[in-house]
C-alpha cells in the first residue's frame, strides 16, 4: 500500500487488512511518542491518522462494522460535557489532547534532573507549575470560554492562536500577555451570541470546580508553555543546559510520565488501551497475531 493511499479515509480504514497485529490509531506523529512506552510490550502498531476526515472514517468503521483496531481521539472541548463512547474501542481523552497529559509535576521534575544530569532529586517543579497554570488561567480563561461558545459556528472564529509564541510577554518565558491575547481575539471580527457565551462560561466554570485549567487549554499552547517551564527549571539546576527540540522534548516527558506513574487519568488511559488490545489479539478478523 502506498503512503498516498493510506492517507485517504478508505485507505486508512482498510489498513488493518495488511497487519496480523492490531493498530492503535492516534491523532498525530507526536502522539506516537506518548503511547509507545506503555504499548511496546504488546504486539500492536501505533499509527497517526492525520486529520479529521480519516478519524471520521475510522470511527464509522468501528461503529458500523466493529473493525479490529483502536481509535484514540483528543478530548478537545468535549471534555466539558462527556458522553458515553459510541464504541468500546473508541477512546476519547479526558483532557484536551495528549499534550495536556504531559503537564505533570513529578514527570517534569524527573525529566529536569535527568536532562541536567543531577542525581540528587529535589522538587523544583510543583510550585513553579502551580504558579504558571494560575497565570494561564487568569490570562486565557475568557478566551477559552469564547472558543467553546464559538465552536458550533461555521466557520468557527480563531479566538486563540495555534502556537503560544505570539501571545507571550517575552519569548523565553512562559508569561502570557493579556493585551496580545485580546488583540489576537479581536482579529476574528465575529460576534458570538451572548447566550452561547453564557452557556460556555457555565460549562467551563463547572469543569474547573474539579479539574485543572491545564487539562482544558489547547494542547499546542500548553506544550509551548511547558517547554519554557522545563528550560527554566533545568537551567536552575545546571547553568547553560541545552535546549531540547520539540520532538525530543515530547519523547523525554512521555518517558518520564510513564516512569513516574502519572496520575489517575494516566493509569485509566493505560489500562483501557491495554485491555482492549488484549481482547483484539484474539479477534478472528486479524488471523494469527505475532508477539
């Protein structure tokens, strides 16, 4: 099968025919780094489905034909009003995206000491991350409310940027500039009905009574902040510690997450995927599955 064919919805859905071990379909290439540490001992393929169209087709294959694969989807803003999954092998994240699962103080602390080559562990991450997420919430909560309110509009206006760089006070630090956020938001020039905003604010406030703002913020934005936090903390341990490229950073923190054990959401996600994979390994559609 050519790569061009597998990038089409029909080609992606049919790819299971070419494997005797189950496929775990994930959103993008970086997601593979996150799931690999917990699945490397199980016979499976972790592959990115690259885009909404392919995701829709894969989900339809599960729901309509019970095809032998797993689909892991970002939570996005659906985390505000979760619903029962349409299929047991359609796994919806409880946070906005996999990047939000990287926001974990124990893992960051472990990774900082490892990168700085410091063996004497002290907690340098917790207070910093609590402070940063409080600032993010103060600066970005209203913009998130507006994004939630606008998600049903066509086209949905851009309330927040794709990357964090353009709304930071300084590029090397994690602090968000509220004026820059407002300026970016105002570029959309789209009026969102007041009723939709009020409904969105109720959903967001309800979510935040028991969950952290780091779980709701767009994962790309959060990852950009987390990389800056990591650099700051690492350099507090070792002056001049090298910057870590984004791909390598995701791999480093992903390994640290699963090494440290993560939290209840991490463990629940791990158990769910592994349990469904074990069941799939005996699915007659896949034939004889290798180890």
